C-alpha cells in the first residue's frame, strides 16, 4: 500500500514538472488495475485526483468534469490534503476553460485551510494559480503579492520554467501599471532563464509581451516585427494549439488597425482560423470586424453598442474601454463629434471601473 | 453651447492621448500547467 502511495506521490510531482515518460504510463495502468483491490479510501481518492490532473493536462475537459462530479458526490469524505488537492486541480481545469472567477473561489477555499500541510512545490503551484486568476481578473496588486510568493518557492526549488511563468505574469502586471522598465527587467530575466532551459512556447510569450511594451513606447514598427515573428513561429510550431495562434493573429490585426493600416488588418483577420473562434475573444473579433467594415459603410458602427455592453457584462472593462476609444476615434475622423465624445466618455468610465 | 461641447470633447481626447487604454486580453499569459510535448503524448486512460 505504501508502495502505491509513493508511486502516486512520485507521479503527482512529475505531472507538476511536466515530465512524465512512457514508463509512467505503464505504471499508471498498473496502479489502475491494482487500486480496486485496496480498501484504503484515501488512496482511492488520491488516485482519482491524479486521474483528474492527467485528464486536464491532456485537455480532455469533458472527462475531467465527469471525475470532478464523481469526487463532488463524496467530497465530505475526503481527507484535508485530498480536499486541498481537489481544490487546486479543479481550479486548474476551470482556468483552462477561462473560468477564472470560479477557479479563484476554489483556490480561496484551499488557502483558508491553514491546518493542511502541502508540499512546497504544491504550495508554490497554489500561489501561482491564484496569481494567474488575479491577473486574468485584472487585480494587479494581489496578483503581484501571490506571484512573488510563488516565485520565492520556485526559485528555492530551482523550477526554472515555473520561474519564467511567474516572471511573465510579473512583467505583464508592471506593464499594466505602466512601469515599463520593471516590466522589461522581468522579461529580460525570463529570456536569460530561457537560455538555460530553452522552451519555444515560453519564448513566444515573452516575444509577444515585449511587442506590447514597444507599442506602449510608441515603437510601432518594431512592435509589429515582434508580433509578425510570434505569429510565424507559432505557425511553425506543431505543439502550439490553434487558439494560441488565433489569439496572436488577433492582436497583430488589432495593432495594424491602431496604426491605421486597415488593409493589413483585414488581411490578418482573413488569415485567422475561425472554426471555432477561441471563446475569450469572440466579441472582440466581432467589434474589430465592424471597425474594418466601417471604412466602407459607417452605419455598421451603430451595431457595436450591444457588443460593448456584453464586454462590460463580462467584466472586461479594459476591452470595453479600448473598443469605445477606437470607435470614438472613428467617429472623430468622420467629424461626428457628439458620438465621438460619448464613446470617449464611455471609455473613460469603463477604465475607472477597473479595480487595481 | 457649441463651444462648451467642443471644449469638453477636446478635454476628453487629451485625457486619452495621455492614457490610451490597452486591452487586458492582448497579453500572452503563461499556461496553468507545463504543457510539454510529453504530457500531450500520454495515452488515453
């Protein structure tokens, strides 16, 4: 029994490191066949939790939901440690579905359980996921607090790739605070670490975010070069999923729109894989399409109001502010100052709704 | 009245010239897990 527990512990840790190998697969199958012979409830629960983890990592979210529902039915019987693990792994799955508010709820429960001792790597992972929820919810100060807690643990344990992830979150937070020097510092350290542990996926994220810093500094040409490189490399990489590529193309198209290069914007919108459109940017894409269409028929701008409202209802205040601003600019160029003024005002109000 | 409106409009434009909003959705955030090729290769349960 102890042997099985140790094997599960080992596998759980390997899943965190992202380095399971073929022999682990065989081990899992073996445990799967042996586990039913044991009556130890905790180990059976632990096994199910690792199963949930594997399914989420493999992005088999439907099967992961089934396991979550199964575990939920006997949640009261879980040990304190298993309850914490369940909270963390359900939050991981929810984050993959872009449900960061629900994920935060799960993680808050885990954080409130002070009497449960977690391994250092798991504690670091808990802080990291919490910081990720906060960054997605645009709560910068709490995000920085938790990402620093995670970074301290990951640095101490030499988890280089996890440190890079934390530094990306930190860099993005500083960028949002307009502290561009600090943001650049974070991305520069990330790139140094990437020399030690090369990873194209993370490299592309750094590249993409550095482009945004350049845009903020008004170095638009250089920013577009960075974004074009990101899109090209993402296209070449087979392990990058379509959503990630579509997202970068969307940002590139929007950047071209902001630079008033409507032709290139339309070209990239046309290049985009839209079957299916990633859930996170559906409304934004519709609004960008309308803005491009408004170059020929300005009346379509009237259709944007409902979508802006949807962005606000989804709590996407930054996106609402940005599109209100772009629509305002369009009305301004059409000399429709009253409408432009109303949109700038809405953009301003949307921005003040941000909780920083 | 027209002048007042124009003044308000210029004020708002100036405000945004300083703080042009950037969308939170534009940033490429890290993944919640490691997302390595090995983990994707793991076979079905």
